[in-house]
């Protein structure tokens, strides 16, 4: 027996989805088509209210919220990109990207 992970590469998803590359305060809302574990973190593929299909970034802040909220296929979500966090003391690292993820519950 052995442990098995998803290790889905977001580039393997064969559809017309595009990467969501938000500016601070940008939002996206829609239904989750699926979630996956990419090379760095968890991401979602979302069919947005504007009719487009987007892949979310694998940033740690968003990934933690996806797992904490237990986001699954068909969940309605709303994401706001809050911008960059504080610059770390170590110049080898960049500032974290901060998000607010909401999940609709009836």
C-alpha cells in the first residue's frame, strides 16, 4: 500500500479557462468546477458570473482558505484580492499575496 495524492497540474486542465491575475481589490464570483493540488498549493477552477472560466493562483493565503472552508465542486465562492502583505526581512522572499475567500451557504 502507498499514499496517493492528486498532484494535478493546473496546466493539464484542457479547456478554455484562463489564469486569474487580479489587481488589488479585484473580485471574482462563481461556481467551483473543481479544485486541485498544483506544484505549489491548492487552486480552484471557477466558472465566473461573467461566463469565463478561471484558474486561481496557488498563493499560500488563498490555498489555506480553500482547505479551511472545505471548498468542493459546485460551491459558490467569492474571492477578493487584497493586495500584497508586508515585505519579509529576508530579501530572497517576496511579500505574500493576500485574499479574502467567501463560501455561500444556504
